[in-house]
C-alpha cells in the first residue's frame, strides 16, 4: 500500500488515523532519510493513541516513553553503532511489551525485529518538496488486517 | 568541610561522578568520555564506551573520590539522576546510588537531569543567585526556564521537535563534516557567509518561547538537494554559517525576550550548545545596553556531568528532600517544584 501526502500536516494526519487502529504489543518499523517525516508521522500516531505529551525527536535519548491508555515507546536507531547496542538497552521490554513501539531508522536494527510488524518506508513524493510517499508493508497476519482497516480510512492520493 | 555530596549521572551516553562541597565548590568531576585513566603498568587503557554504564560506573566513582582525596566516611549525601533519560541507563546510576546510601547510611537524593544542567552555572559562578532565566540547549534539550529560586521553576518554552544540538549534528552529517556536529559546523561556519542563504526561523503559534528546528533541518536538506539537481557546487561553509545563524538567532532572541518578560537581569545558558562561539557573540551583541548579563559554565560543565547533579543534591538535601531507598528511574520525569 502506497500513500502520497502533500504536507507535514497530512503526514501527521495519516499517522493519527493509524494510531487510532493500534493495539498493545503492536510494532511499527520506519525507514527514511533525514527530513523524510518520520518524527512527524510518530507525532500523529501518538495523537491517535490519545497521548497528550509533545512527542519530540528521540535521537539523543534513543528511547522515549510516553504514558497513555496504551503507552508509546518511541525508539530511534540513528545513533546506534549496531543492533548490539539496542540489545544492551533492553529492547525486548519494548518490542514484546504492553505498549505500541515505533522504531525510526529500523533498517539499522532489522535483525532484532520479530517476525510480525508493520513497515513504513518514507521517501520524497512526486513533485514538490513538501510531498512524501509512504509505502506500507505488512509482515504477519495482524498487520495485513491492520492495513486493510487503514485502507478504508485513507485517501491513497495516488 | 561541610556538605560533601557525591553526584552520579548515567541518564544517557555519559557515565559520570563528581564530588562537590556546599553545592558550589567542585572537588572532582569525572566523565567517561573525558577520563584520563591512571596507567600504572604503562599499558593501553581501553576507552570507556558510551552507555556502558555498568562497566564504567565503579571506576568512575572511585576516581571521583580518589582525585578529591575524599573517603566514603567524609560524604554527607549521595545524589543521583533518576530522570528524564534512558531507563536502562538511569537504572545503573540509581541502583549504585541506593546501594551506597544503604551501605554507608547516607541520605539519598534523587535529581532531575534538566535541573542539573541549570545548576552547572551555580558551580561556575559562585555568586549567582535566583531569579534568572536559563536556556538549556544541548543534543537532547532546548528548554527555556524562569528560575525563581532553588527548586522553583517555570517552564517558559521548549522544542516541539528536534533539540538545537541535534540539528547541528544532523546538518553536519549531511554536509559530510563529521561528529560531533557542533564544533564541526562552528569551524566550517567561520569560513562562510551567514547571510548567503536565507533559512527559515520557525515560530510556534501561540507559544512565543517554544522552539522548532525540524523544519530548518529539512530546509537545509532541500537546499542541498536542489543545488545538486541543478549541478551547482555547494559551498559547505556558507551552508554551515547560514544554518548556524538561523539557530543562534532564534535562541538568542527568544531567551532575551524571555528575560525581559520575566524582568530578570541575568541569563544562565547551559548544555553542550552553550560552548558555541557564534551563540556567545550574538548574545553579547544583542544583550549590550539592555543591562542583561549572560553567563555560561566552562565546557566540562556544559556536557552531562555528575557535578551538576551533586549541586542540586546539596540544595535538595538542605531543604530536607531526600529519596527513599525504593527510588526508581523515571524516564519521562517532569520538572517538579520542591522549593
């Protein structure tokens, strides 16, 4: 599934729609270059989960936790030298915990991902610097169903 | 010697410990990334790895006590960062601090990391007293606070997305300048024209003291992409200088506006970005004639360190705010008022 957004506001709104569909234990892996809109998307997901705190970049801390009805674990692999470093940080508490886990720069820690997760690749959209193309791929039944639900909710824009 | 506090900090990358007397006088300040280990056997000493707190912590604490010429029985309290930060990292410091407090029957004090950064200026400026406005600006923070007293704060504004120091690191990376980005951008910018490219200064609606640097980062990326597509030669020095100007301009403007709003005549800047010379020059230029004095700690107190934690610990202990031995790490700890 591919979605084109025209602005950061639209990327955030898409995240919000996704956030409303998420359940405890869900895991989302994001990839995309600097400025692709990963944190913007996560801000939307947090809003969809009903989290009121401001979601800021997790780059420095690597893992940020936001309490809520379903807590959000916002992880960023950007500063990690390799998957081992995430291993040392107790990643399993998040990946297999009771919250929703979203990982930015997931391509850097692919070997640690469990068999089932939703992958979203963010890249530049066609024509216009504000546009983004988001490619959704479901790994596992749970996420195939999740994407079907999201499809009903979203104007694909392409 | 009165009020000797051991401060322990492990909230993110650095393992750090320090001994501070009376909340103000620094005896030792040992930080993992800067430690020069004694080499009694002339061998190679392995570098202490970032976030390898469990392996670093005992060595760092021993070094902090030994270099201060202080033994366990001289201490009056143990202060430790218990948030905000990375939970697994925080837990190492908190657990060690609790063990020491229990074994030596010393009072334990839990400290907020952000509060620690503010107190770095108390260590650097012995006569500094509240009230003042503080700008905490680093790789992980961009917070503007009104410090009303010891343990009394009002948050005026903070970043909505990226921290200023993080923007420096990321722009340095896309310019191929290396890590850490702050000093690299600063060096490149010296050769460049800060007026060469007009990058945006983001204003956050209805929040005059909040910051946003994510859009600036993306604007730099877009500029680089456009130039490459047109086959133009990119002048990295001009990009660095123009980017740096955009960051320091909003930091200085909003901080001085906050000082005016709070009617204070002192501003205490802290965190890693406080070492940036362009930030300091602009503060100096913009504060001239306003009666506002801008203070900074030395670089070793700008980075994460145990001394700033010991300083907060001293004042909290004075006010009777000790922590129980079941103190836990709180990764999203908010700044609380205790004074």
